[in-house]
C-alpha cells in the first residue's frame, strides 16, 4: 500500500469508517486472521483484524476502561481474573491497575497479535506483560475454560472479535456454561457484544445463550469512537443480580481502594452506574426479565 | 452519480464514514450550501449538507429526542420554544409532542432544506408542519434573536451545522447574549456542539462564549450512530443551575404529563439524568466551575 491511501473498514457491506493511512507498519497473515497495523493521521496507530478495527491508540482507553473497571468494581473483591482474547494487552493492563487483583490469566489464540502489539503498540499494554501477577497464554480460550478448575476465577473478561471467524466459538452455550462453572459464587463474565444499532442480532443471540448459564443477564454501554455506530454493548452475565446495581458512591469507594480512581479518561463512578441504563432501542434485544 | 457508488463524508480530512448509495434522490446547490439526499442500504434516506451527514431516517430519533426532550423536561414548564435551524422538522416534531408546549417557532435560514425534507424525508417531521402551535420562518436566526422580545421564550434549541460555513454565526457572543435576553427567568439554550473526540475545540470555544451570557454552562452527551466518533455533546447554557440536576424520577413524572413517556427509542428518564455525567476526556474541555 502506498502512503496516504485510504483503508476502508469492511465490517459492514454498505456503511463504515475509513482512515487515511500515514504509514503502513505491518501486514501479516497469521494462522487465524489477517492482521494489519498502520499509523493514521487522526487516531495514532491502528490495528485491524480481517479488515475490522480492533484498537487505535487514540481511543483504546474508552473500551479498555469500560471492559475492565466495570466488572472488577461491580464485583468489589475480585482477586483472580481471566481474560480471553485482548491480545494487544490493553485489558490486561487495566485489570492489573487494580492493586486488589492478585492474578490475571490472559488467553489469546493468536500469538502474532501479541507479537505485533508488543512491537508496534507498546503503550497499550505498558508494563503489563512483565507484571508478576500476569500469566499470558497463547492458546485456545474454549479449551482453557473447558479445563479450568471449578470456582477458580472471580471475573471473566472476553475481549474477542465479533462472532464471526475466529471469535465465533466464544459465543456458544458450551463456552458460557464453562464460564459459569469456573467462576466463584459472585462471579461474572463480560464480553464485547458489538454495536447494536448495526449488529442487534449479536446482542440478542448471545444474551439468550448467556441466560442459559447465568441468573442475571444484561448489557452495559460505552460510546467507543472507532467502534462506529453509536453505543457499543458489553454483555453482562452474573450469578448475583445485585452486582449491576451498585450505586456510584460505593463504586467510587471501591475504585479508590483499588487505585484506579482519577486515572481514567472515560470511566467514572457515575458513568459506571449510568452505563446499565439502556436506550429502549438496545434494551428490546435483551431477554425479558 | 451512478447507483451503488460510495459517498464519503468530508467532515474530517483523514477519517470518516462512508455510505453505499442505493439511489440518489436530490442534489441541490442552494443559496447557502450543497444539499444531497440519497437512499442508503443501511440507514434509510440520508441528507448531507456540504458533504456532512445531517440526518438519516434510521437514527434521527437519537439526536432529536435528546435535543428536544432533555431541555423541555429539565425546564419543566416550557410553553414557548424557539428552534434555530433543524430544517428537516425533526426537532419541531419532538417539541410539539409535548402537549404542554403552546407555541414553537422554528427559524431555518435555508428554505431548500425544508423543501427537500418535505419531499424526501416526510416522516421526520410528520404532522409538525401543519400543527397550529407551529410557526415556521425561513430566515436568519441571528436576526431573529436580535429582534425577539425580552423574555419571549422558555427554551431555545439550536440545531445547526458545525461552526463552519452557514452555521458559524450561531456560535458567537452576540447570539448567546440575545438568547439570554429573549429567554424567561428559568430559560435555557441547548445547541449541538459536535463530537468532542474529533472536535474538542468546538465544545471548548462555544462553552466559553456561552459562559459570558449564562450562569450555568455545561454539556450533555448522546451517542448518535451517524455522528461518528463516540459521544456527541449538546451544549447547555441555563440561567438556573438546578435545571440539569433534576432527578430521573421527577423527569419521569414530567414526561408523563407532557405525553412523551414510552414514546422514545433512545431517551429515558434515566438516560436524561445520566447524560450530564461527562467522561473526563470531554469534561476537561468545559469551563472550570
């Protein structure tokens, strides 16, 4: 690709975003997907998997903060965290920001994503790769949750691609049943559920699957600049329905103890609490309570 | 343009959205701007002004509901409403949904926008054009606010293009000073302030201008699918700082009286209240309190 060519995101057939490329940095065909990293004019460096934007340096904070801080602080005493996917290391970094976390396992199927993130997007993970509390496994998340011991984690965070291609198996009944099994009593799982204005099926169908394994199924929203199309939803499946109703004041207290208060660009205790209030156009895709 | 060509939004030089066009419906050069209307594959019909998406049939509800319901219900007793811009009639329709509103004046500078909206986007305004409470003026909003009587409106809603081109004069000190003068004692003005992730200057500079004429200056957010780039901000300038702190329960009561409760796709009393909690990356562009 020549410098200053446009890259069109291919997520949707007839609408999408495009970036003017300043400099292409990598284009790799891994065993699982096509990976591209480029320098943009507007969003710092950008990583695409199979033509879909996964992360940009400029707005990654929105997604990572909401995917990590919300479940950990809603739980309130999470010591062991399992991350599936998230090969860029950004969720791992935000999880380890919580000094209350004792261990984080990250299972990413594609070692090339980790390698390229370390080389071209080192700021995303920061020191997380060498944190003594982190265990980074290049392997199959489905297999990992199948073999994981009962009640071995407090929180599971699934940062996958959409349920097409390599990410598809992370949205199955078996996967969620295993998540429920490996979680402790107040455990919960969150996962990225796409942008419902464009991908309502993704939210609707995976919510039904989660409801087979968890008592409380819901979603919360974040407006991620480069996950275009309005609010994205993060799926919520918990054993304890009180976890998503913790008031902002208590979330603030927990965040202070964890050491994450006033470190964020998007997340706040008030935004945490507000994120569970869904616009009707989104709420109607969730299972009726 | 041939059918099935792409239209690239030209708002930002190096990033943006694009639509695959199903059928071009109109392309007009008015006295003020280039207007284009087309049928998309994904968002129904779309109107662009000077290459920038103004409205799509599929997601207009998000923007209109938040621009109309939030100020009217925060005020709580708005009888007379002034709308500047909004030539598609969508804000007018949402304002007139409030049976508590006695009169709405809409001042749109470009009669061609109204004509094309009536012809190609009739569902956006619905019956608003013929509502006996509506007064539609094709004229200059700046001039209108200059000549309007003191304390003649309860709420001003500015639905303009960005502060470039024809919309620029709607963001000046003189405009806001006149808004303050023509508003009643608990009056307030809201206006579209762009997407701060991409256009932080717009929020920062117009907030400073509003602060010269109003005691309480803030913003609230909405995630509008085709105003790409995360949250958009709607500027808030009020004489009374309590208006943006009305609890969701009271907003619900007022919405019920006004007849707008359970009519919405995005707005809810909880989302109303939550919208004033800004992510730090946005809040830092507002004047310090």
